[in-house]
C-alpha cells in the first residue's frame, strides 16, 4: 500500500521527468539521420574477409568524413548510408572501406536516398504508433469489460496509453541530449526502439492490471484503492525482475556491441527502466486518483 499512499509523489516525479524531456527536445533539437533527410546508399562486398564495423567507423572518424551508418549484409558485405557524395567523396568512401586497398572489395550498388523516402518513413512510423495505441485501448477495454466498476474498462486502456507516452517521451528526451552532445541521430533504429518500448512497456502494465482485475472479480478487498495497492504488492517484484533481466542484456549490448547499435540499446534500456517505473508507480496510482475524483464528483 506504500505506493498508493504516496501516489501523488510518484505521479509528480513522472510529470516532472516528462516536462523536462519535452523541454530538452526544444533546447537540444535531435539531429535527423540520413534515413529521414536523404543521402547516399552504397553496398559493397569484400573478396576475402569483412573488417569489423568498429574499425571502419574509427577510420571514417579519423578522416572527418561525416555521418556514416554501416550495416552488415550477407557474409561479406556492408550497406553504407551517408550524406550526398561528390565523385571525390565517393572514391574516398570506397578507399576507406577497402582500408586503403588492403582489403579488396566490389561495389555492388550506389544510389541516392531522396527526401521523399524520409517523409514516407515518418508517415508510416506515426501511423504505426497511432494504430498500436488504438489497439491497446481496444484490447484492454475488451479484456476488462467485466470489471467496469468502479472504473470504466476503457479507462484502463487510457491509463496504459498515458504510461506509454511517459515511457517514450522520457527516452526521447534523453536521446535529444545525446544527440546534442554526442551526435546521435534519429534513424530507422530509433523508430524501431520507440515501437519496441511501446510493446515491452505495455506488457508490464497489463500484468499488473490483470492482477487488479482478478482481485476485483473475487472481491478480495473492501475498497478500490486497497485492491490496487494489494495487487501492486503481489506483482511488482515480478515486473522488476523481468525487466532487470532484459536491461542486463541491453547494457551488455551497449558496452560490448557494435557502435551502430549503442544508442539503440541505450534508448531501449531507458525505455525498459521507465516502463517498469510507470507500470508500478504511474498507471495504477492514476487509476486510484481517477476513481477518487469520480467519488468526489458524485457527492
């Protein structure tokens, strides 16, 4: 019952973090990657062995080549995304990829990525997030239709969406700071991370909501706030340990994985941490706060 008794403190913490994250988006505007703003795409295949991504990234940094995204393809190939290239820059790119001719390669493809591709990706990402949110509300409203008292079933879905917004906005705020100070860019991996956070976060919330539903149906406790508080006591450790195992894997990917996935792993780690926090300290307390306001309005 500790969480429910101090619900306004925990909700206040979440509101403050969300506000700071939104402010950081305006102060530290994130850099847009070539996936969205356009650029050049080069595909190469090595004849003998493929060098490590970290070695190539270090080589490009050494010559101040600019933003380059290197993605493995097949057993010996790489797809390289960069800004628009002149003929001399294109040759320098191939020379660096071949490690100054020490590692022979063959250029399979070279294309320009137009800004229209970026607009299409943005549109699809927004549609995906909207559809996911609507799907969550409909699913939870249907699953909780038999426990619509004292809080309507659709409001469980609404609280889950509020939590999801919290879970995505805060990592995006952190990412904007990383973008300003370390050059992190918004690319397709960023969108994948945001959508993954939505899926991972809502699972924790539904586990706790399901325990609340079970206790409401069995009428184990006298009041709604007590039901929610005891349900949290029964399930929060499971949520914490489940998330902790995922966070440990993500941190290992951040520290020991390739450079191209570091920010992806870091954003997912932040999403998992704040997703677990919101499932325990935000979504359920909001339900109690909503029920209390309903009761006050009736008097």
